[in-house]
C-alpha cells in the first residue's frame, strides 16, 4: 500500500496514520512483563525487576564467545556477593540497563559514544530511582565489575591475555561462581538475591 499511487485525500490521511503508528512503535520495546520501555525517554515506572531478571538470564557474557554460556544475571549475582553490604543492590543491578538495550562488548562500546550516553541516561533516570540507588555507579562496584571480568575471562575464554590491561586481581574461582546452568536457574537465583538484599536493612 505504501508504494501505490495515492488517488484521494482519505488515502493520504490513511498513509500518514500508518507511518505515524509505525514510527511510534519504533520508539519503544515491549518487555517480558508487557511494559512499553522507551530507551530515549526512560522513567522508573517502566522498570520491573522481573523484566530485568528474565532478560539478563537470557543474555550471555562475552558476546557468546565463551566455553559455555554465562549469563549477565549470573555475573550480576556474583558481583553482588563481592560487594560491601551497602553496595550489594547496586552491584546486582549495575548491568540492569542491558535488560533493555542489550549487552555490548567493551571494545565495541568505545566506538559507540551515543550508546554509552544512552546507557548512562537509562541508569540515571530509570534504574537508579526505581531502586533508590545513586545515579552513578560507585568506584567499589566498578572495581568489582573489572575483577569479575578478569575472573570470568580466565575461566571461560581460550585466550585471556588481554585481561592484563585491566586493574585488579581475579577472585578465587569456584564452581558456585562459574558453572554451566540453565537460564531458569539464573533467573530464579537473581530474583532470590534481589529479595535477600531488599529485605536487609542497609542504608547509603
């Protein structure tokens, strides 16, 4: 229909309406919980912990180039276990933006300045206020993230020589931290960890 000759005013209005609806649909995603999430104008009301747990449990680390899948959900759980009590929720949710705009490898992010800005905006204006977190990730959590990256790389990659460029030492490896699991287990464990932290009485 969009390629046919327009013969009447009513057809013109119809085509404009179709285009408007199509463009509007391209501005948001529909989440697992059927919430409309607008990446360009995010708000706390669009955020749901079950959406985050589900999406991150289905998102693999290292763009899938690992000996076996390790989900971002499992990575986040592990980070939270290494954090000080008052930073555990922040550590659990430090990659929550990836539930909405996907995980992109660090080398690729360096080429995508707009993505980095978008990610920061989503965290600052939607994720952080939804869970009463600081608008910017703390130094502690960033350091934990780097150390966990080193640990995971050494366990899962065939060539991890590049991790020498990162600061920090790997965490002691254990099968509880890194092992083959199904996404349902990761999703369930993420939500359990969230409830554990939420029910604790830690203040910033």
